[in-house]
C-alpha cells in the first residue's frame, strides 16, 4: 500500500523510542561511573551518529537486539579522537557533544553533512568560549566544522540567553559539569528539559524551574539503567493521521508526555481533536502515557511565540491538521524553523502548495487556509531530505485520491525507522 492509498487507520501500537532522550541517555551514560543498560533506544540515523561519535571517543558500546549497553567512563574519561568526528545530519549530536568535549583537555573536530555544516553553531561556540574553552568554526565561528581545544576546568557563569533552545542549554549544562562554580541559564521561553531530568536521574546537583536552570560541577554521575519512552513527536504523525482520516481509532502505548513537549496535544484538542490521555506514570524521571485518538472534525487555531519551543518539531505535522480544519490557522514566532534540517517554513509552503493547499509563508510563521472536505492533488513532492517534512507529506497524501510521490523517503529513518511499516500495520 502506498501512503496515498491509506484512508483509515485502526489499532493498538507502540512507536520507537524518543530521539531527544535517546541522545541524552547515550551521552550521559558515557560520562557515568559504570555500565548502563538502555531499553528502547532509538536506533535511527541521528541517534546512531551519537553512538558512533562516542565510540570514537573510546566508549565501549554493545548492542543486543533492542538493548544497548554503554560502559560509562566517568566525567573526564573520554579519549582524544584520532579522526574527525562525523555527526552526519544530527544537530543534537554536534551541539550536545560539543559541550562535553569543551570540558575534556584534548582537541577534537566535529563535522556533518551539508545541512549540518550550514546550520547555526555560533549559538554554542559563544557560550563555550565564554566558559574558557577554545572553540572555532567556519565562517567566523558560526558554522561547522567546529574545532574544539577543550579545557579540563571551565568557568561556571550566568547566561541570559536570547534564544530558547534545548540544544544550546544542554550543551552548556554538559560543559558545566567541568566548570568551577555554579552555572545558571535563563531562556526567554521554556525549552525541553530532558537533559535536566536525566542529569537529575544520574544524581547530578541540578535544579530547574521553567525558564531557569542551575547546575553545580560534578565529580561523578551515578550509573543507572534507563528505559526510554516512545517519542511523542513521532506519535504525532500517527495521531494527526487518525484525526484527519475517517473511521479511525488508534491507541498508542508508552509515549513520553513531558510537559515541555506536550503542548501540541493541547493545540490539537483546542482544534477539536478527540484525544484521550490514559494511564499516566513516571519512568526514569520522565512522564509516560497511553494516547487514544479518533477521527475528528478540526477547527483552526492561532499559535503564538510563547509555546513555540514546546511544539517546534511538530509544526510541519500541525500544518497538515490545519489543512483539514475549516478556516485559517495562523502560526507566528516560529522563525527558528528556518534553522532546522531544512528551512521548514519554506519547505511546508512550497511542497504543501503543490497539493493545491492555500498556504502563505510569513517571515516567522505560516497562514494556512484549511477545509474539512480537503482533497489534495497528486504529483511529486520534495522532502528536502528532511524527515519531518517527508512524514508530514506522507500523512497529507492520505487525503489524496491521486498518486503522490515523496522524494528521498529514506530520510524518515532519521527519527522514525519503520514509519511505513507502522502505518501499514494499522491501515485499512
Ligand atoms: C532538540 C531540541 C530542538 C529540536 C530538535 C531536538 C533536542 O532544537 O528542534 O529536534 O533534542 O534538544 P533546539 O533546541 O535547537 O530548538
């Protein structure tokens, strides 16, 4: 079955592990004081990049089916790499590991694919330099490849950032483990707090409250086994498909519902989405739930800047929900989308328009004129090699009676390996 042949979904499924938590589980375990077993690690292209780089740094990693074991080497136990550290397409790998490497007394070079080497890196180079590491990048220290001359001891300090980015915050927190004195970070809006939760789980001296995070240096992180919840961002492709397709009802089990990531569910409920949260519990310091979702008649919504960091990865799939909502949805304050795996505002406008959708690209957002009876046109759509654009187009194509081809669909593996098989297993 092609994506555009799917007209209804029904079933009970699990989805792959959370991408953000998987990266952190591997990196923080590598710094722990002993072996860590990780269950439900996301073996996707991005998270495999993190494992590959950690191996280059001397970390022993074994994979056995779905189980991953990482031999923690202690906070300062990494080896100087003998090669350039290749992060491929993964922003989380390059930004978080730069923080770790800044606090190790050796030299390293990090580089990625064309997309990574053109994404902004000044946002991590500046704070790491301010903490005392010597970090340089291409184009006047704004782009990768990055070269890091780490320092064994950095300087703790207060950062009042003008950007709300979990990757930047996490980079600083990981460097701060090696700093003298407390490090404090303030961001204009709340960004995802998985690093804080995992560092706390490993007994780090960290406190966090909304936009403010404080961490003290650490000599040791206590190794503990980890179970990773399903990725809410991946679940969203299934959730929106169930909402917009007729006669659909899906139960997705064991999904992470961290409040710094879950606003998208509130947005969809506000749009009229029939979404039920069941069996909420805590696993390894992260809230987890089961989510039941059924076909719904959607209404348009307005989204402003304050919640954008919370839903930053979900805007492409929210645009699909908006396309099926009667009226105009307006999303503003989302300029950061231009700095992702592709310029997502442009990609959404350009590719979605090809299907006949009325969509306007704003400087920092989108205006989408939706229709409950939407039928999208077929044709060839470009994924731009961006996994979230590709999966959003796949869901959009389910509203088409015509053949809709998505270029480079393999990029879906970046965050959701087996996306097509999962959808096929519940398709009617
Ligand atoms: C991520 C943070 C977000 C998000 C990315 C993953 C993370 O980026 O878009 O997919 O794991 O910390 P920013 O923090 O740079 O906005």
